[in-house]
C-alpha cells in the first residue's frame, strides 16, 4: 500500500477537524500523529487510520 503522508507533514483529521503532525507509520494504514491541545497546553499523540486524514491547507 502506498503511503499518502510523509513524516513531519501536517494533516487534518476528518473526524474532529484538528491539525496534526505525522510522526510515523505503525502498520499499512495506521498512522501515529501528534496534536497540541491549547487549553491544557499538552502535546498528545494518538493513532489514527490513514483514510481518516486529509492534507492540511
């Protein structure tokens, strides 16, 4: 399967609309992403399926 995003690229979540940064690929279509929460001032990482992401403008 072809990877749609590169490491360090900014993507937008189709689920909640947050802008995230790609950290690495875990499986063929599972991506680990990093997001910043401005209210709690924390950096959070989570795993999202590749088809739930789009390129950020």
